[in-house]
């Protein structure tokens, strides 16, 4: 995690090829990593952490036009975490 102008940033995948990063995307993996990130923020003293999750594909996949990772994994993970 690093911080720039008050924004803390973490990376779900790092130091892997682009293909491997795409292959790592899963709903359960995103949920697990989000929980770990929120726990880390609480450890740093952030009382009520909020997390933003970026899409993987251009325009977040544009409804499947540029890939389905958002439809298959990212959006379902975010919706479950919000619930």
C-alpha cells in the first residue's frame, strides 16, 4: 500500500505479466483482498474505511464488449461486499 495526497492505493496483482494478472481475477479473490485491505486500513487507524475497486478492462468492459471480467467477477464481488 502506498499513499499519494491522502489516497491510499493497493494492487490486487503486482509484479506479474498482464496475462497472469488477468488470470488472477476472481470474485472470491477480490472479496478476500478487499477484506484484507479494509483490515489493514483499520490497523492504520482508519475507523470507517471505504474502498474503491477499479475495473480491469477499458471502460470497465463496456457490458462485455472489451472482456467479461467485470461481469463475471468484479461487479459480483463488489455487490456482495456492499451487502
